[in-house]
């Protein structure tokens, strides 16, 4: 049997924790401190930046994302991410997490604080 390998994404640092969710592959790029979403047609979105070495990913029934930050051993809850507008990426480190700016340019209330634990 001949097997063919196809590279679908390059320039990753340390990808792990792949999960299929809502028609896309989500995974952590641990040492790049990012959570990435790749759709079936190959589009790639960095959904969360500055995630402090994100590890395991999971979702609550309402669509909220859970992930573990390895650097400070914290379980982070991120309110449901609008995958139709994934930019700018949510920040989750020492700073407050902020979502996508509102139509008038103002920032919505924070979704997550780095000090939040579950």
C-alpha cells in the first residue's frame, strides 16, 4: 500500500491538542502562544494570541472555549468566539482579553481576565 503525505500548514512552532469543532480543526501552537483554527478549505485563523502556552482545548455546550495555559497552570474560559470575524485575535495573557471591536470602533466589555480561574 502506498501512502501519500500532504503538508497542509507550515511554520508552526509546536502544534498539539488537535480538536475538530464546528467544521474546523482547532489546535494549540504551544510555543507560539496561540490557538489556531483551520477550515476544511485550508483557511487559517489565529483565534487567540498571547495564550501563555495553551494546551488542552474543549468547548462547553453553549460554545464557550476552555483551554489550559501551561505557564501559570490556569484553566481559561473564553466567551463564544465569532468565527465569522476571527480578527483581531483575542488576547489572553497578562492583559485583559478583549473581543472584536464594535461597529463604532469601541471595545466591548472584556470576555476573560487572565486572573479568571474555574
